[in-house]
């Protein structure tokens, strides 16, 4: 099982400048590159300082000149916000700029906050339908002259300009949860990225079960890759692990508040949550975060990851967005590279 880094700029207060956050993100990516990680993933979000990522292709083009070996992935493009011709061309140009290091991750999106601003009236079902139309169209545009007559887009014969460097095209990854999404990905020759979010390993087993069932259903297709994305903290002590559990708990409280889309937002930041509000949450607790996410001393982390490897995951992505300080993120990532990854070589 190989390893990658999943990273964004993130903040819940204006105590750190956005330029500093970007510089810190780049440094984390360079640590991952020097440390032998397989890839770096960064996504797309809009109007949210919680996850500052308006166009991952910009970040990836910059990282291509600041790293040497890691593959550079979109984790993920939000399908309904892209026209097929625009996505095909920008992804292909990024593949050229990165000298063939691009992986293209695509999802339907998750936040109604973004839907109501970029596509008013859109819901998760409609976003998923757009993703199912978008991906085959992009692949056809990369093949050559292609005219499209779909539910959401229509255009005359067009070829992506430019064409991608990788042939037949960069690897495509679909963020999947429900069985239908897994089946769509496998049937269309796409790899799969899954995240159990704050849930425990029973959710991991359920997700890989959906993937295996889809592979069995479409056994005539080449078996794709599957990646597990999980919040991870490699601790220096048990006390350090408990601090991380508190920090990840705070992160998920803010994540949940953004997802519900009911709290006031000003200048890209959500109204701060009080300690009392976080303590009252029905299922986010530090204890649950310590148990469910991959938080612990290196030996504990290795044991968890060995179990994921045995389930058949090809890649484990270290989700470093946690609300903690840059220094703590950096120390955890360095411990991951030094003390955990060698157990899988």
C-alpha cells in the first residue's frame, strides 16, 4: 500500500494570513515529496476559508515546479461547476505542465453553501447526475472530435485543446460512497477514492465492500485502484494523541456546521463555535475521534494501516486538514514518513 498527502489551506479565524497558509501548504507538500510519498492531493472549494481551494489546477501547476517526484492530484474537482470542454482542456494543460504527473479526481460536491452560490437550485442528486455525464464526455474529448447531446450540456464536434500528455489520459478517480457511485466508477474505468469521515472502521469495511461488489458486477472491466482518505495524526506520546483528538473534534464540528449551512458566514468564515456548542454535539466527541480516526503512536498507526492494506486498499491518503497548527501538522507528517511508512516498504 502506497501513501499520499491530502492537503488544503484552512482556517477558522483571520489570525494567519492566506499567503502564510499557502506557503505552509507548499512546505508540507515538499516534505511529502522528499519523504517518498506517492502523491499530493488538493481539492476545489469556493467562498470558504475553512478550505481555501478555488482551483486545484493552479496549485498543482505551482507544485509541479516545487516538487520532483510526487504525482499531483485533484482531490477533487466539483463536477457541476465545470463544462466538459473547459475541464478537458485545463486538465490536459495541467498534465503537460506537470510532465505527466496529473491524477484527476472528480466528485459531485458536498456543500449546499457552494451549490446555492454557483448553481442555485442544485442538490446532491442533480450534482451526481452531472458528474455521470461529465466524465464520459471529458474522456471522449481527449480521444478527438466529439459532439455531445446530453441532459446538461450540448456542443458540436470538438477536440480538447490541448490533449493530455499521459495516454490514453490521466488516471481518473471518482469520490464514491453509495453502491451506485462505485458501480459508475468501475463501469467507466475510473479509480475510486473513499473516506469514512468521522466514522469508525466498520464504515471503511462497508465502503470497500461496495467497491468489491462493483468490481464483481463489472468483472469484464480491468479492476481499478481504490484509495482510502482518512484524518491521520502520528503522535509523540499518548498525551499528544489526546490533544490531536481534541483538535480533530473541533475540525469536525466546523465541518458539520458548514455542511448544515445554517450558521452565519462573514468574509469566508463561519461564526465561531463555542466550547458549549461543540460539547453538545450528538456524535462528535474527542473520544470518538481518538477511536475512529487514525490517531496514535507509530505502532498503533502501523497496526491500523496494516488492516487497511489487508482489506485491499492500494493507497492511503494522509488527510492533514485538522485545524491544528502548522508545526503540529509538520511534526506528525515527519513522524509518518520516518516511523510508519518504512513498515510498508
